[in-house]
C-alpha cells in the first residue's frame, strides 16, 4: 500500500509525540485500517518505553573517580594554556601513537622485497640492508603489536623482560631527561633472538633503539624508508636508533644515549 | 608562575554543569570506543576542548548536547586518524533497504509493550543494545536514554534529521526483533 510508504518518515515522531495534531490524526486514521503498520508502530513504541523504564539499569556504568578528577583539572589546563594542542597526562597512552595501517602496508611490501636478506647475519651485509630490516620491525611493533606495558616503565624492570637475550643490554637510566619515555623492550623480530628492540616515545613520537652484541659498524645516519636510522658502535655493541623525526632530533637523542651509556 | 585566574560565578557554574555530564559522556565514549582506556582519553579530550572553547558556548542552549557534539566529533577524528577499517553506513542505502514486517500480535490480550516489559531482563536489554550496529545504537541511545532532540542528534552525528529518525526507527525495531527472538527461543 503506497500509504504505508508515506507513513515511514512519520512513525518515529509519532511514537515520540512530536507530530502536530493534524499530522497525528492522519497517522491515527491510517493505523486504524492497517494492522501491519499498527503492529510496527506498537513494536517501536514498546521498545522506547522499555528503554525509558529501564534507564537506571542502562545507566549503571559511571565514570571512574580518577577520570572525574583529571577532567576537573582540564579546566585549569585549558585556562593556563588555551591554544596549546598538548594533552593531559594519560593512563596507558598506547593507542595514541599507534601508526596508521598504511605504514604497515608499506612495511609489508618491503618485507617481500628484502625477504631474501633475512637469511644472513644481521650485520654481515650493508648497513642499509640492516637498517631496512630494523625499520620494518620498528613499524610492525608500533603499528600492530600492542605491547602490554605501561608508559614510563623503569629501565631496570624493562631490562628484566628481555632476559632470554643471552647478553645484558644497558639502558639509559633517566631517559625522561631527553624527552624519552620508555615503553618496553622485546626481542627484535630479526637477528635470531640476539638483538634487543627498545621502544620509546620521544616527545610522543615512536622511537626505537636496537642493540646488537659483539659487532662494530662505522658511525653514520641513513635515510631508510622515510625514517632516520642512526648507527654507531661502542663497547663492542652496535646501536641503531630509528625514528621519523628530523635529523636534528635524532642527533640530539643519539648524543644523549651515547653519553648515558658511557 | 602564571597569576591565579579569577573565576566568575558563571564560570564556576559552567564547569560544575559540564562535569555533571561526565557519567553520560563516559558511557557513550565506552560504546564508541569499546575500550575503557580509550574511552577515558576521549572523555578527557572532550573536556579539555570544551573548557578551551567555553567562550564559544551560547548560554541558554543545551550544554549537554554541546558536550556530546564535541565528544562525537573527537571520536570521529580519532577514528579517521587511525585509518581504522570501519564500515561506513550509507544512509540512503539503509533507508532503501527492504525490511521484513515485524511479527504480528500473537495474543490479542497482550501488547508488545506488556510482553517486553514483563519478560525482558536488564542484562538482556543491555546486550541487545550493545549488539546493534553502531549507527542505529547511537541514534536510539541518544534519543531514548539521553533524550536529545532530533536536531541535536543530527548535529552530533553529522547526518540529516531525516536520517536520524529513520535510524531511530530501524534501531528500535531491530531491538524489538532481537528481544522477541530470544523469547521465542526460550518458549
């Protein structure tokens, strides 16, 4: 019935009592002679009334107390700094820096390209190939794997989590001095379980520091797959710092890490 | 050290009224993000933006609706930034979809309303609401629980008013079918 179609846009406002008297009478008239439409309206009304009757149960969940406190502070932060784009200190800010999936798609493409290079020891080939593998690991870990760790973990705690490395990497003790917040450490996807992958946020941006034992490489900074890769060796270990940040930031952070681990 | 800010009575009242909505905002944030940590971030960001934009709020208009609009805006921007694979609902396709007519009344003495009210347990209702596709769930919740107007909902969700009404209609009927389906199975 074409009238039923015409009724469509008016059903919800009819149920909600939002129609003017004239329109409401029209709808009433139709419903009197159309059982299917009448059922349909009755069903919609029943659900609306059920939800309204059970509102208390549906509104059972409340905001956590700490959230309430932080949001009160939001007012002071807003007043103190009205134009900043910064945000308040958060709980486990894992999701904020998760890279968009397209970065992973790029990494996946490169995995296909450099696949053959995984066979040899990580540092046997050119530095550039090594860095390509490490950039892929960096992208994968920040993009996909959700490390179940908090921000600002203490270095000694994190060091304990990669005990199976077989050697003991030292981490800078006070990374926050250089704007670094330590997320955690894992075994690098490549390097056969011997390479440590330390994950940081540097001023909110993902930054990885890879540590390779018993190797030495000439110091240099490469541009690999849209990332800066800084390589240096000290004390029989090779370090590779990987980030998308500008070279200036890279050099400053490298200097800091070198000094901290001297 | 910044000077302490003098707060007018109006500013104090504004803050109190804004914070009064935190439970509702958190519930909606939880539905949108499906993750408590993300939900907290979303609510916090919403308040930060709201307090920064406080002078743009027109006194006398609906403060809760304003906050909900900021929340939904922020949630949409985050989802876009993360390039999530979310299924976008094509409003017109939804409206054009052929629907099966709802089941007719089985027993003339009972109304759908009385059956539902009598037989639906709270957890069942919550689960049925949670199971709705987001577009319909939001429309029904914002209307029947939060009691916003169609115009306010249209602004929050950035959809036309007609779409708001059709989504509410469809959402309510999906709930009805879902809840009755359970009853038929239990019978």
